[in-house]
C-alpha cells in the first residue's frame, strides 16, 4: 500500500523550491501552505520586547533598517533568487492554505488528509498535537548541519565561526524540540567562490531539497530509514536574537576577506 504524503510549508521562494523538489513523490496528496496570524503592531512590539529585551529589540530594529536602507536586504533576496530561480508551486498537486501551523483549521485539514508521512519545512515550531496526525513519521528539513548548528540562521553561523564546511542541511524527525529529532541524513552545501550570504542560504536549500527527496524515497521503497539520535552536547542552538549587528559585520568582513573563496579553492584542490 502506497504511503500518503503531505507537505506542510510556507509561501516564500525557498518553501516553493522545496515543495517543487518533492512534487513528484509517489503518494503525494497535497501541499498545505500555512501562514502565521498577523497580530497588531502593539502586540508585535510587546512580543519582540519579551523575546529580545528592550535593548535587543531596538538593536534588531536598527539592523533591519540599516540593511534595508543600504540595499542589502534587496541584494540578499536577489542572490537567493539567482540560486533558486523563481519556483512555482506544482499545479498537479492539490493546494490548501491555512492560518497558523498549530491552529484548529490546520489540524482539521491534516486529519482529513490523513498523511502517513508529513514533510515539514519553513514553518514555526510545530506542536506535538499537529505532528501526531502523521500515522508513520513527521520529517523536517533544517538548513543547517545538526547537531552542530541547530535553531535559527544556521547558514549564517558556520560562517561566523569560520566553519564553512558545516554549511548545509539536515533532514530529521520533526519533534516539538527545536531541530532535536533523530537525524536521517545531512548534506553539505556546494558553495561558489563569489557567494554572498543570500546565495549561501540558497545553496543550503538546494542541498537540503535533494536530501529530503532521497530520504523520503528511501522510506517509501524500504519502509524504514536509518537514523541516529542527536548528541545535543556536540553542538549549539542558535536563537534569532543572537544575530545582531556585530555578528552581521563580522560575517560580511570574513566573506570580503575570502572565507568562502578560500574554502571553495581548498575543496577544489582536494578533489583534483
């Protein structure tokens, strides 16, 4: 009996790319694109202050403004699109849109679809109630190599730590613990010497999409996946609040001084 597969994801370019990569999986029932509710400005400010503290909130606001004013935000989006193209969601797969990954609306839809395998990418933290709807397994694509780099912005932090060899992606069991589920596979991103931070993220998405498809294909064909539990002490969980202006300037400087170029040349020399 063929497994029933549902993709649960977002609507941005990287989400569409991954959904497109998984679109020809046998047994794919639907793609569920879920958006987060949009709270009022006051609620967003209160949430940010609680999450980052007043100083952190103001620092992040200033950083975002600076990136936007200097054109860096647009450049990163352009570099991401250069790597991923302009993927569209497949037209031959039923598409559903919901608000809130853990909302009653999303959970009711998933119960109706009754997936055996739930493929998650790019959502907010998924609750155990939502994940348990998958009768066989819920998987997640993380654009970082776990357990060494877990959490947010894990295409960024390996560069910050001068470890471009840890830029990549992980497919793991999706649990209510952030990027903490058993690992089914990792892939290293293939960087290009001229890559900026936007392009680096795109390379992680490309590597992760191919890995994701291989893992699910293997599950369908063999009905099992070799996996290993993560030793969380072997890495670090990075939070959104940690990526401030100092970290941004450091990574920009490292890239400008050849961190990625030297890594690519080293990899090329090893392969020759």
